[in-house]
């Protein structure tokens, strides 16, 4: 039961982080920065759905792995436009044993 609660919290944290990136990205786009073809925004939507629908740790960790890469890409894009971002704390699976 505790593992289920820990997984649900991690899943919620991952979705929350992705939404934070999405909000920051949306704010910058609203200020006139261009996300060509809405690439980052669309990828965020897909990852939010995947995180929300994940049913186990391996599925969630796959999404988190992709999300970390996207976070770095968005941070670099923002940096190119003179904006800064902070690194987000991503969930980790529980230790085995």
C-alpha cells in the first residue's frame, strides 16, 4: 500500500513538473518568443498524458527520462532568448531491497 502511495505521489510530481515547464514556455511564447511548429509545447502535452496514464514505475521513469531531456532543451531555448529557468526535482523509483 505504501508503494502505491509513493508511486501516485511520484506520478503527481512528474505531472506537476511538466505543467510548470508548460506554463513557463507558454508565458514566453505569449511574450513573442517562437517555438517553431509548437514542438516543445506539443511534446509537453504528450508527456503530461503519458505521465498521467503511467501504471507502474518503469512506465513513469521512461516519461521522466524524456521529460528531463525536454527540460534541458527548453532551458537552452529560453537561454537563447535571454530567459532563465531552474532545475526541477524529478521523482526517483524507490530503492529495492
